[in-house]
C-alpha cells in the first residue's frame, strides 16, 4: 500500500511527507528552542542544532497525527496527502528520531533535560483526538509545547533554569494561547457539530476573541512590568512589546484566519526583538 494518496513512486511519497511540514506553525517552537540557547549565553551550536531537530520531530508527529485523525478518523478534512498507512509510518519514523535524540540529550545534560523535552512529543501525539476536545488543553497544547522547547533549549546549554527563562516561557504560553483561541475560532461551526469544546465554542466567537486579546495583552503587560521594574527582563524588552502591539493592532477587523496568520508572524517579530533585547541590550 502506498504512502501517498495522490500519485505513486518515491517522488509522490516524498512530496506527501513534505506536505506535513508547516513552516508557519513549526518555526516558532524551533525558534524558541534556539532563543533558549541564546538566553543561556554559553552557546554550543551542535547541542542547539540537535535540540532543534528533536523539537522539529515532535512537531512533525503533531501535524501528521492531527491530519490522520481529522481525515482518516473524523472525516473532518476534505483531503489528505497521506494514506492511513503512510500516516502511521510517518508517525513511527518521526517518533524514532525524537526518542533516539533523547539519548544524546541525556548524555549532554542529564535527566532533567529529557524531562523538559518529552512533553513536546506527548502533547503532539495526544493533541488529537484527546487534548483538542477540551477548551483548556485545546488552547494551551501548542503554546505549552513552545514553552517547553524554550526551557529545554536553555537547559541543555546551561544545565539549570533561571528566573528569566521561566518568565519568558510563561509569557510565550500566555501570548500564544491568545493566538490559538483566535485560530480555533475559524473552525467554529464544525467544532460545534462534533462537540469539540474550544474556547470559541464555549464562549461564542465574539467573547472568545475578546478573551484572546486579553491574554495577549496580559503577556505584554508582564514583559513591560518585568523589564521596567525588575532585572528579570532587559529594559530593551519593551521594544519587543511595541513591535507585537503594532502588529496586533492591525488585526482588529480581520477574520479569524487572517488574524491568526498575521499574529503568528507578529510572534516571529516579537521573538526576534527579544533576541536583540537580550543579546545586545540596546537600551542598557
């Protein structure tokens, strides 16, 4: 039985597998792991690359499993590039890469590093069809994965955690949870039909959108407060807040799909500005 549903041969199989790489949603966790390494200061590029590969493999598992459940299980999607067997093989292959990668992570940084890394795979594999049915886990699964990627990326470099990296992880989870609420709203009608209790289904689209912006605003307030009144974040972090607020202000009248796309890209800029703030401290 073929791996690809459309076409035959190695080329079709490779294209079907490559279709499960979604840069817009896969880049933030990988970038967060690199940001963690930057925060640690004692930067080992080989360890950072290894960790990024492990994070990527967990994300690949998440996307394949989501498509497998939504198309072959729930019949939610109209099409999917992989056969059911192809999905299972892809899950097995990516999971093998992930768990093999835990071995050098353990050797490099010990069991705590593994404990901070393993949740990425657990969240990705179990998101569909379990975690995505409850408003809390449906909303926080992806952001929590990014938070763990950040913490793990830091820990494998420093073999410890700091107040700063934990605070950054909390901010990222909060802000990205807001974006996820809006992202889930685009599937509001279908989610209601299968009793998938996303925040939009529970609160309604308008109140969910208000809650989403409240979460993002909370994250920005926390960054500003910790940058201005404490030494947890560099003072320059307020520049990153300005960047994200400017992007978010453009989305007030956009539909859920467009808003999600813009805010995700805004999170890239937010992260990039934080890297500059931490590494160069231009306002010091």
